[in-house]
């Protein structure tokens, strides 16, 4: 089973979705996850953040895409 790793953590869904779109444009599969009760409690994302996950083997490439290094 493939392991997931956090590629980025953001304060809201909009920022996380923009990052996910950058990763998908670079052909890197990714998932956006937030503990905000399915959007019913959006204030939770300020406390726990909205995370973008990638497969562990794609992490370095994802880091380069998101951070430009």
C-alpha cells in the first residue's frame, strides 16, 4: 500500500485547492483533506489547517512544484 505524505498545509480550502491544481497540472496525484465537518464548521480549518497529501514517492517533485525549488 502506498504511503501518503503532507505536501502542504494551508489556512483555508481556496489556498489548498490552488496548490492541488498546481500539483495536478504537474501530473502529481493529490488529495485535499480538512477536519471541518465536511465544510459545516469552516472555522476548524484555521485551527487544524487544510492539508494537501501526495504519495510519498511524489513528495520531492510536489515540494519543487509548490515551493519553486
